[in-house]
C-alpha cells in the first residue's frame, strides 16, 4: 500500500508538485503574516526618517528646517510647515501601522507622502519609492490583518 502512494506521488507532474507546494506556502504565509511584515517594514522606514528630523519627541532641528528650505523644497508649503508636517507624520503614522490601527488610512497617508517625495524631492529614487508604494498599496487594499487593533475593533 505504501509503495502505491509513493509511486502515485512520484508520477505526479512537476507542475502538480509545484502547485501543491505553492498551496502549502500560501496557507503558511497568508495575508495575516504579510500584513504584519508589511506594517512593520514600512513603519520602520518612515519612523527612522522622522527621528532624524527631531530632537526629543518633536523638537524640529535647525538642520531639518534648512533641508526643507534647500533640498526638500515642496511647492506651496512653507519650509517650516513642511518640516513639522513631515516630522509629525513620520513619527505618529508608523506607530498606528505597528499597532494596526487605522491601517488603510495610515498606509494611504504614507503613500501620499511617498508620492510627494518622488515628484518633488527625489524623482530619481523611483525604485525605492516604488517598493514603498507596493507595500503601502497592499495595506490600503487588504488592511492590517487579524493581528491588528483594527480587527479587534471590528474595523475592515
């Protein structure tokens, strides 16, 4: 009986075996795992960037103001306001993502920030920004998963 099972398994086509393996991987690495990894990874990128702009909790450094006056020039927003907006978003939105609270909205806010950075600040950094956008779009579309405050609150 055992040899019949082994023979039947051995006779399955490479495509059938591959698809069976893919099914197992999809069950193991489902949306909930991907959502946690996506939330933590994109949160880390933005939180670390935000920490370079401030001293203490939210005291904007003079160097940050200078960067927004010279290198990070964003049209229609004065550099001082842009510096505060950036530091605030990069500090608090990642915390929401780590918790999985307002996940879709938080990811959408960071997607907007990524777009502004790409268009107005570093247009040649599109490969990096595209990888960020892929993570953000995934979270906007699929939400924070089962391991999130959103789910605990019944928020899709």
